[in-house]
């Protein structure tokens, strides 16, 4: 991933969205979540996490099945 920009989001196969780089994560009211500075963090996309919007690993036991192939067109 040498061409990957510093800030980017990696869609994990059957798992979360891994966020890299300096980004601000806010709720609908504009309140800022505390995210690890200088480290990546994972956002849940399976809906099973008990600490949304962050991933807590529940996708593994939930059997979340969502490939991350970006080559498929979006409808
Ligand atoms: S993607 Fe990991 S708990 Fe939902």
C-alpha cells in the first residue's frame, strides 16, 4: 500500500473500517469522540459492537460476512 495516503480508511474483509491518519470523529451533535492519537482505530460496520461506533470484535462471533472488494461497482 505504498500509494495509500496518510489518512485513509481500510475496509476489512468481514470486519470493521480501520481508520488511519489524523481525522476528527464526531457524533450527530458535533461532539468529538476521543480517538487514539497517532494510532489507527476501527469503526464497526456489522452493527453488533457494544461500544459503537467503535469495533469491539463482536463481528467475529456474529459471523459478519462482507467482503471488501473495491473493484465491484456500487449500485
Ligand atoms: S465490525 Fe467489529 S464489532 Fe462490528
